[in-house]
């Protein structure tokens, strides 16, 4: 099973430090599931006694299914950075759905999950599927390939129905990711010939957050990656390129999303 996608390159705060303390990898789903799932991921850590590391990420507009022994959860999109304190030895295995890709499994508006993590057994699944047995099988093995086989057999049992709106959403989000000049919702509305209110309703129902949030989140991820690589803050360039009114506006939004001023974050990379 040669499906490795490699370690994440965007959205991880303090990437070099995180890679020092953790082992991360991502894996492509099989072809029949790529409509719904972006990738599987794993994180392992083994820290010395009394040492801890706070891993932080800027979330993507995706729902995650995260398997931990007796603590597996469905994570809706978190609108603020996600932080977790790692200690001792451990590992987690997760499924990252495409934006909107969890809707056919959940069958309810995805905004009801936003900023929440619910126990995996809360999912409304067919009566012949015991999700806790799936969790137990996944957590009994440390072999990622075996874990992928287990989870894909489970997905095959559920038989989710393809929804054309998921492709529409991902075409929009791909445009937002690839074109940094997109800084406003009305640009997307014109590009895809879709009314702003319709666009907003679609994103709340299928993705869980607004298109405006998605735009800002991807712009902030781009800025973080440049800070990590260049170790410099180009205030004027960031403000002009990413649609901030001025340096003060950029500083406010950076602190809102990251929790630090740009200067403090740059210091934390050293």
C-alpha cells in the first residue's frame, strides 16, 4: 500500500519545532473514497519524563474523525487555532474529510459541529455497525496500513452517497487556496456565478463555516509559512497582498487567528 502523502506543510505553527517533537505523516485514501476523504493522518510522540510540547495548528475547513483509545471523537471545524499538550508517549490516527465531505455521513448541517468535538458513538450509523469495535480494532494496532484497511472497510459498509454540491464547494475552495488575490467573498460570487447568500448557506450547511472565514484562514496559513521560511515580517507586503486595510488591521487579524502579535510569533520560532 504505497499511499504516503508526506508531512503537512501548511497550517502547523512552528513547523520545525513540531517536527522535532513529533512524527507525522499523511496517506491518500483509495480511489473510491477520494470524493469524501482528503487524507488519513497519524501523529506519534515520545517525550522524556516531565517534558511537554504544545502542538498548535490553524484548522482547515474540514471535519476530522480522530481515533484514540476510548476517546475517539468527531471534530467540527474549529474557528480558532487548535492546541494540544503532548506528554509521555502516544499516538493518534485521524481521517481528514474534504470540505463538505462529511455531510453524507452526518446527514445534518455541519455548522452544528463547528467548534465542537463530539464522541464518535454519537454518530447516527446503521444498526449493524458498532463504532466502538472499530475504535478498538484501530487502537489495538500501531500499523498505519492496518488502520487504513480497518477504516476503509467501515466506510465501505456505510456506503455514503455522492453529492454534487461537495464538488462545487471544493472547486471554490481550491480557487481560494491557489489564488492569493482572492480576499473578498464577492470575488468568489462573481467567479462562480453564485449569489453571496446562496454561497453562505451552502458553506454553513456543508462546511460549517462562512466563505469569509475560509478566505482569511488560507491567507493566514500562507503568511505563517512565509514567516517560517523567511524569518521576517513584511508588513506592507502582507497588508497589500492579502487584502488588509493597513498594518494595524493586519496585526489585529493576526493576533485574532494566531493568539500572538506577529513579532511575538516570530520570536517563538527561534
